[in-house]
């Protein structure tokens, strides 16, 4: 790998990691009054779109380890944002649902995410935003097909 390629790779990783840390800080700040931190909001948004999802599906789709999902779900349940129902076919699995309080929080989360999007895309045209998404999606596809194996 040439020096130029190494520098390009380093810069990509640095920018993506920095954006993720700044997004987390922004959302933690705006959602802390609701007792949310980290990726807890992702669980709520996922359950809004997929009510009755089990924790294993959350792990797979959100790429969060089982213990992390268990902790997040326990905190969300303790906060009154989600409820769990035992599955009929597998007593070890629970279906997860938003409570009324959890449903009320969805617009708050979406509003915070919208403000974040507006902040980080300020000065970009719609065409530039679409091109950025296309390129990031291509990078994600490339990363998923690599499967963690060196190429």
C-alpha cells in the first residue's frame, strides 16, 4: 500500500469515527433529559418500525452484542419506554414493544436526528448529499462483503 493510500484510509477512518463521536455527543446532550444515552435511541426507532422484534434480531440488525442489547432493553424497560412479552414458541425469547411513553419519545428522537442531519449537511446541495449517501452506501457494501477477511 502506498503512502498516499495509507493516508487516504487513515483520513476516512478518522472522519467517520469523529462524526460518530460528535453525533453521539449531540444526541446524548439532547436526549439525556429522557434518560437516553448511547445507542438506546436506535432500539426505540427499530421497535417503532418493527414492533414485536426479539432481542436476537436487534443484535443482528443493529450490530450490537447480546449483552449490550440486554442492558439497553433493561434500561428502556425500567424507564417505561418498552415492554417485553414472552414468545409462545420460545420461552427464552421476548417480543419487544414500545409503550405509550416510548411512542411519545419517537418524534423527539427524530427531531434531534433531523437537527443533527441539518447541522452536518449545512452548505451541501441536495445533489451533494445524495452523492455522499451513495458513496457511504458503497463503502458499507464493500465492508460487508469483505466479511472481516483480509483481501
